[in-house]
C-alpha cells in the first residue's frame, strides 16, 4: 500500500491508523453483500466474523491518492473511471478508489469525519466493487416475506426505506438498505445477498413511526438522517428474489399499483442500477444488459405510485402485502 502523506490537524482516522501500526492491531474482518471484507477502517455497521481460512475478497485501507487523482483527465460525472478502477473526490473529506473488485483505498483530508467517510465506503465504493465483480447493485431496500426477497427501488426521496421499515413492523425482515446486491445461484436464479442490520431513516420517517431520535446516531454530524439498527429483524442468508417494486411520486389522489411488463422492464432496472453512470466507461454495458435481461424474465415487477404531498405509508404497505401474500 502507498504510504500516507500526513497533513495538519490529523483526524481520528489518521490517529487510528498510527495506533494500528504501532500496536500491530490487525484489520477487522466482516461479512456483507455476500463478500468477506478486511478493513483497516472500523465498520461497526457490518457483522464481524472470525477469519478461519476464508478467502478475503475485498480489502479496505488507507493510501495517499493525491498524486494519482491529480493526474486524472476527463471525469464522468465527477468520477475518473476505467475498466479496472473508479476514483472520486469529495471536497474536504477524502479521495476514494475502488479497484478490480478487490480493493478500496481511502485518502482522507485532515479533520475528515469518519462517519461521513463510511457512508461513501459502504455506498459508492461498494457499489463500484459489486459492478466490477459482476454483481448487480440496485438502489433501494430489500425485505423478506415468506422466504422470498422483494426489492423496493426508486429515486432518492421516494420513500424506499420508509416503506421497508413499515413492512418490518408487519412481519418482514430486512436484507439490505440503500444498495441491493443481486447475484445468481447455481441454477441461475436471482437472489439478494444480505448487507448489514441497519436502516437509514429521515426524521419525518422516525416521527411517523413514533421512534425517538435521541437514542439513535445521526449518519454524520449535522445530519437529520439516522442509523436505525434492526438486529432482531435482519435476514442473514441469501434469499431468492421474487419481485421488484418501483416507488414513484405522481400527481395522483390515492396510492396505485400497476404491473410492469414487456419493454418497460429493462429501462426500469437500468434506471435503478446503483451508480449506473459508471457502467459505460467501466466496460460493463454488455454485462449489465445480459444480467438485467435475465433478471427481467425471472421476477415480478410493479410500479407503486404515491401522491406527492400525502402520508400514505399505511396504504402502500397494505398494497405490497396484498401482492406478496403477507
């Protein structure tokens, strides 16, 4: 690994790395998204495991990426992308690099917030790693009912996590929130890999469910979105994917549902592929087309339309449960 160049006002992350090297503290081993992950950065959201000879599939660590980033040419939506690597910089936070489906490097700025860094490691970086490993990442939440997984996808702010939380209260289990890792089993049937037992909910969602934000941790400083543990409602094994629900806000009076079929299916899966703008420059467009074509013929797909300015979570929950037979 490239050594870190130290800056002024070293952050907690720099101090932690120094302690690890001084006291020979080993990186922690975790499991998430169907992968065994070794990380120098503590990832308390993930489930730790003992390393009894398992292959480490992804390693997360620190490196000085300043010079490498300065040499990047044309950016694609602020990303530097090729077939082996995805790099990006978040000002006043860090430069990140996801490489070859096996490595995530972080080059933090001085005084970088470790909570904020973890959001990008477990979000954009993991999304890129999954693509590089030919694992389809969808943007949304996935829940389990009656032994089958159902993906709730949609643009930001459509209410995916809120609907998932409502379904958990009605007997479902959580598989993942934010990034849905879809793999194929030995019979080429799609399944969702478990991520980690945590949801991300905004303050208004907490209010709707009567949850006290005082007992929860903000995702990072000054943020009104909170990490909500769901240990007792977490499904820890891969589950066959049976359906996809797309949430959209429309100018309707009441929640409505319609089945998605035919030519609408592939555009929907492309639209809700996590960081889909990375596909072309990564050389993954043919793989993505083949993967989503097979997926679209294997699962049920629906669009859930919800009013723009009404709280309709109870009705939306009933509609989904009616469809999946909950």
